[in-house]
């Protein structure tokens, strides 16, 4: 069974996920708002693999302009992208 990440691991992962493009940050922020309480180690590894991409390549994946290829074409990466692509409202702080 895949282990759920603890608070320290989540915080380190959030720090690693900081991006240069606002659009990517919005996808990532929404992802953490929805999933951080039950994020698993394998999902975190897939997220880290995505964070190794250039900002524009990541945005192309998030906007479904491209699909994962080569070493990124793994089930856990596809699962994570599906989670990140799910539309919804980003909660604003203080509301």
C-alpha cells in the first residue's frame, strides 16, 4: 500500500513545486488544496518528475496540448496529470 505523506513531506513538496509561470502555480495551488491531505508517495514522485520539466512544457501538459512521452509516459504521471487538470474553483484566502 502506498503511504500518505506527512505534513513535513507536504511542505517540502510544496516548496519544490514553486514555478516561474503563474498559470502553473494556479494549477499546483488548486491541486494541493484538493489533494494534500491524502497525497501518496507515488503521487509525490510523479509530481516531482513533472517539476523537472521546463515551465512551458509543464503548462503544455496541464493544458492538454501535449501528453507525457518517453520516461514521463508512466501510469502514475498520467494519474497525477488527471488530478491536476480537473477544473474547479481555487479557494481564496479569507473566504
